[in-house]
C-alpha cells in the first residue's frame, strides 16, 4: 500500500506501508546502527519517535523474543530503505512485518533513507506524519501542532514497585523507561533491585535503605520532569547515585547544571567516547536527543564525545555520585564500556572516588 512521510518543513517522501496500517505522528530521528533493530523498536527511550534506520536492509535476521529491551515496541513508526521478507537466522521467531502488526506500529519502506538522514542532519530533528491517505495542509498542520512528547516518561515507567532478588548490593532503581539489558547487567553482578515508578517520593525510596540509587534512561526532555528533579535533589548526599542517559541529564539539572536539545541527537552503536580518567577511547552505543551543556558545581567531566565534544560523563568531586550519557549496557553492542557498572559496584563499596584528570 502506498504511503507518505510528511515532514513539518513540507518535504514529502513516498514509499510503501507495512506493519500495522494506521496513521502515525511523531518526532522523526535516525539511527546509524547496522544491527539491533529489535532492540531499537523496544527501547522505551524511543517513545514518541518515528525511527529511520540508515542501514539499507532491515529485518534480515528476523525477530526473536529473547533480545527485547521492554515488553512491547515503543516507537511511533519505523522507516527503512528495504525490509527483508525472508529472514534467515536460527534464532528467528517471526518476521519484522508481523511483529509491527502485532504491536500496532506502522512501517514505511522504499524511500531514500540516506536523503532523509541528510535532511535531518542539515535541518535538525523534526515532527513528521506517516499516512496512507491524502491530507490537506490544514490537517497536516493540525496534526503536527497537536503532537508533543511531554508525558513520555509517565507512559513508559513501571506502574508499581517491584523487586528482583539477588544476593549482592541492594539498588533502588528510579525507572524512567529502563532498558532490560540494564537490569540484566545488574543481575549479572548479583544485585538485588527494587524498581520504583518515576514519580515515587524520595522518602519511599530511602525507606528501603538501599546500598545505592540508579537513575535510568528514558524518553523526552529532562526539563519536563520537575517533580523527578526535586526528588533527586532530596536523594543527593543520602546514598551513592549512578545515572545513565536521561538519568545523567536529570542528575545534572538537579544539581544546578543545564541541558539543551541537540540538533539531531546521537543514535547508533558507533560513537567514539574518551574516558578522561583512563585516557582511553571506547566505541559506545547512544540514544539521546538532549545533552548536558553546563556541568553542576563540584562536578568534573569524565567522558567526552569525540565527534562533537559534548559531555558524556561526569563525577562529583566529593560525593559518591557519577553518571554517563552513553549506554554501557549496549545490546547488541558494543560492550566496551560495561566496566561502568563495575565502577558503581566499587562506588557502593567506597572504593571508587573522584580522581584528578590529567591532559
């Protein structure tokens, strides 16, 4: 079935719809990963977004039920140059088309995804509509104007507290849209996890007397979460704190720093980041549209993005607090930065502290 992607700058791409045939509006972004499309589809950080894959053939190894990052697909739409109709992999349990149908997500194939990516890089991320019908200019403007993603975290956070048993450190997790592989990473280290909804008061979190507090990844603008920022302010100094992605941004805001929206964001699994503490460069997986621009007082920069120099990590000079912008739990990879979880284990033991950074 013929379909169109209509961007808010007026550009139109024509292709073919697949998956669940229903009109969708969202923020159009691109991901440069060559693999990992099912992790992308199920990553809660993509809630509210129409994701374009820059790699031309998607779906070639199908979908399996073991590698999901959440219980269901979270994207608003999925754009590919070409979808594979005959996946071939021993772990394949269903085709991409069927999975999108099951999760009521529309797909669009057959457009020039390289041209679309270039437009997003040059003009910045923008809203878009995937539709199978002709829309008037009035309808287009009305739909684009009505779309926002301010309630994204409330849509993807757990609705009630739950626990995951372990014999090691007890970690209180603030769930803003946590990826399953973060949970797997903590389970691998035998941690006990108590996972809280995003709007849980600080008193409830501290009541369980955790060894540490983890601030998860999630979708949207961190400045849309003033209540969460207030909660984190209360938690600072009470327990060791570690944040990833949105958690990193919220931590910065709660301590007096600032965040801004990037022109087109960082999304993919090939982003070079320098660890200033170890003076090593790692290839990282990333998925964010916002970035910390001003470090809070008493925080030092621990990681930088080598593509654009943006802040990728920070640590408090005195308190047991640190965070990273990239995803050390990266799945399908790369897994170069899994050591970040070990740093948190050391921090809760009192063994990892702020270090002087030399040039």
